[in-house]
């Protein structure tokens, strides 16, 4: 019988994770089954039942990363620091929580920009997706990080929490300083509904890259928003981040690291 894995989320029907993990399994000759699992209520109960029925591991997407953090019996160092979990591993009756989002994001940013050393980053949003990438960004050598959120107090809470890792500041959307940011990252779920964070469009003028953690077949609303206000800016969705974090999860579950480049190429060709 094949080992079972799922991605928990709401919404989850758009998720490419089953396709990605199938390609990883074929590439590495691993026998697994991987499915989408829509959770509309009682995430802790649904996930525990999955593991008790024989499930070996799970990815966790919006809006359950912080609930997954509370669910886990033990946490990796990066999950502990982030306060959010996107990968669950079931071993010997215990649920282990990890966070591979930051590794996936940094890998994708470096593939597009080269080194992140001395880059100035604006991070939009203050949820689990944002918290999961802060330490990996600082570890990659960024010069500074500004976190902006609709609810300003949440951004400030994160800035205080991660103050020891590097130069970090916070504000609401209306109070983002008119500094030069090299990379603007949207970690909010606004693009799911075709919305955009209410930020000053002048911020895009000097940026090299506008990056949306969300992905879809067409350019996301955030990518369109950025391009409209700077025709020369490079824009990207989060497909590369998704594949990168998935590869890290696959390694945690199976002990083998897949090559992500052919998987990204194949997915982009399929989506086109």
C-alpha cells in the first residue's frame, strides 16, 4: 500500500501540490499517494483523523498554518521561530511540525535575482505566510525588512518578535516610508479574490521585483497592479516558491531531495 499524503486548506481546489509531488515521486522513484483535502471546519480533528487512518504527512496552506503550529506535538527550530507550520510529519504516534516556506521563497528569489545580499525588502501581510519567511530572508543576507499590514499592530508585533535577526521595521499600509525597496513581496491572500493591498503605488517605481506568494494560470492581481505602475519591474507569482517548499517537505518525508528545475519548467508549460 502506498504511503498517503495530503494538502490541507480552504480553498484547496486550485492547489498544484498533488501534481508536484507526483512528479517528485516519479523522479525519485518513490511510491506515494497525494491528494487535496478541503477543510471547512475543525482543522485539528480532521488532520488527526487523517493521521490515525494511516496518513504519513501533510502540507498545510491558507488559512491553517497557525492552527497547524498549535496542533504539532513538536516543532522544528524554523517552525518555532515562525509561529506557523506548513509541513506535518507523522512518526511513532506524534505529529512533528516544520516550516519550509522560507526555504522555498529564498530559493526562488535567488533564482530570479541572484544573491539577496544587501537587498531591501518590503513584506506585505503579517500572517503565518509572512512569519515563515523572515528568518530565511535574513539568513540570505538582506539589508533590511519592512513589514506592512492592514492592521498595523500585527506588523509591529512581528517586528518586535524578530528584532534580533536584523534591521526590521513595521507600519500600516498608509504609513509605509517612501524608501527605495528592491523587492516587494505580497504574502497576503488578496490575489485569491482579485484584490490588492492598499499601498502607495510610488513604492513600485524603484523596485526590481514584485513577488506574489499566490500563483495562478494568469498573472495575479498583484502582478498586474505592480506592472501598471512600473512597466520595467520584474513580476513573479509564487509557483517557484511552491515547488521549492514542496521539495523541502518531500525531503522531510522521504529522505530524498528532488530536482525542482524540471518540475517548474513542466508546470509553467502546462499552465501556459
